[in-house]
């Protein structure tokens, strides 16, 4: 169920995503983690800069949030992501005990290149299989978040598609 501050925190995640630039080819994804009404981490995708295939915005934000709190677990925290988290990022949310995941654009809102090529709904699968105390909600500022990425029907050459 949406909460009063969800749009506020998602707008911050959008701003973090835009700090990488506006080229949808660069996967400008932003993530903010909030605990007790305070931002404890705000990160963007950094896979190419580091280089590190695991440096997704959510992974980086979880790392920073744990460093910030000095805790391995982020119980009670809400993770805001501009794009539906992939399986790796969802699993990291599970293991770090994030209480709630709120994302903007979903798989149907963007080009398939942003997700695993052979799709299973990893978000629901992992959430259902591992924890019954995590809440996963999509669609917060969906249209604004989707504008960050290539649309679902954009015709892109295969060599420009990240995950296909």
C-alpha cells in the first residue's frame, strides 16, 4: 500500500538516476534507501565506472546503507528503485532484510534489454520463496521512471542492447 512519502523518495531516486546523464543506453538507474524517515543511502548504477557487473544501483545502495548504519540488516528500511529490481538486487534486498521494496517502472514499461533475456518473474519468485515479511510494490511514479529508459517497443540494434 502506497505511503505518503513514497513519491518524495522516488523523486530523489529519479534525481540520482539522472546524475548519470540522460542516455537510456547507460541504464540510468537510481536507488534510495530510507530508514526512520531518513535517507541512509542514495546510489546509481556504477557497473561501467568501477567496472563491476554487480554494481547495480540497488547493490551499491545496500552496501552504503549497511556502512552507514554499521549493521548487516536493514530491518524497517524501504528501498526505492526507479526500475524493477533484477534477481540479484531482489536477493540482496532479501538477505539484507530490507522491509519494503518500492519501484517505479516495471518490465512491461521499458525495453527488454534492461532485464534478464530469459525471463522468469524473479522479483515475485524470490519474494515468495524467501520471505513473507517483505513488501514489494511497483508503479510509484511509473511514467516518470519509464522516461529514463528506452521504451518497450524501441527498435535497437542487438549490439546496443545490454542483456540480449
